C-alpha cells in the first residue's frame, strides 16, 4: 500500500512505485536520449520505478490498459508518460478506470501542445520531472474530452478534437517528411503551420449543422473546420481558443466558416496570433456537449490522431477525470 508523507520542505513524497511509459521514438528517435537523462534523476533521488518502453504504434495504449487494471481507488497506479501529445492520447485511450490511476507527464514530443496549455513551456523535462516527484501538481484534476463518431467509436483527448482542415493537417503530419526534417532541427512545431498553408488552397467547404448543449441547431455554410478545445492551443501552438481552461468542466468550440480559399489565407495570421475572437466567420463558445452533422464526410482527429472520415460526431467534456500525481 502507498504511504504518503511531507518532508521538511513541505513537499509531498511518496513511498511508491512509479510506472514510466516511455516513447523512445519521440522527436524522430531522440526520445531515448531524453529518457536516459531523466533516469539519472530517478536513480539520484532513489525513486522506485519501472520502465515500459514502447515498441510499436499503439503499444502505449496496451501498456496503459494493462497497468491501469492493476490499480484500485484506494491504491492507484502511478503512471508517468514520457513522450509527445500522441503518446499521451494513446495512454488515455488505454485506461480502463481513471479512478485507479494517478498521472504524471514529461513532455518530449515535437509539438507538446499539452505542456503549452498547462503552462509548462518554460520548464525543461528535468524540471518537470522533479516538480512531479516533489508533489507540486498533487491534487490537480484536469478535464478530458471525448469525441464519438457515427459508428459509436469513442476517442478521449487531452488537447482537442475536430473535423475539417485542422484534422486534414493532423492526418498529413502523421507521415510527413517535413515534420521529420523539422524535428531534426528542433522546429517540429512549424510542421502544422506550414501544412495548414498548403491545405488552405485545396480544402473542401461543407455545409454543417452544429448544436451546443441545449441551444437550437445552427446551420453553417462553407464550413472549414470545427474543433472542441480542452487546451488553448493545438497543432504546434496555434491558439484556437486562447481563453480555454482545462479545469472548468467545459470545452471551447472554434468554428471557422464562410471564407473562400483566397480570403482564408489572409485571415490565417489573425488565427495564428490568437486575435480571431469576435471576427466575422469565427464562432468561439464554451460548451459541455456539441453535436456536428456534415453533408459530406470530413477527416476527424483527436489530439492529432486520425479517427477516420466522418459525417456525424459528438464531442463532450469529461470534467476532472485526469488526476495528477
């Protein structure tokens, strides 16, 4: 059984075993080097831990499912994710029961939008690990989102889930040679911005119908994308919903519509700068549950992970279920 105590500095120390799910392929294969540095801290601090290295796509989901099954509400599993936003998404979708898990997260990806949204961008991986071990995030409970497609498939997300051009960009980035190159020179976050510019000139327009909570359904013509945001940013730091808060029990809709391909190119800078709220063609509003119907299918993503092409999706908030160490 886990025993908790406070040290002389007032920080929380745990006599427990930490399970680290480590994506060694993160940042185009550089993840293993970052993990070696973090492991030195664990050994110096005499932390009890077990390492679970991912070996293939989807392995983090399998590991999370197996580990979460060993926890209970009174004796939870202490699970720390070392990787990028995609690894976090895999782990979340593998969890069997969130009441049986306490989370930690050390960002080591190309975009790290979750870390950005949490305000951790000013800390390096070593600092974040030490803060986790010192209990600085103990008691923090973060909302998650869940998108359900027309076949009933559910995908949890920590950052965002959307349909349209932002999902097209995420799909393209998954196997992009440009992303691999930019990761090598530590500019991986630019991938999404450059791909967005490219997609603007080939993007489809679609008529869609959106319903937020108990409001009447609204028809949107020339829909470009609609995304439910749990964090302020996605896609390598694009501030889709600058006022989004991941602890308020709400998600934030960002819907863009009504622009031609040519005009969309010229409003892109305002979106990248987070100055789009209140502008014509931008709908930003908080919600607990949203339904989106499309006249023709578009790509759906959850935290940048491809979820197929869909004509109907439901996006809802799951308040406070991701409890930190």
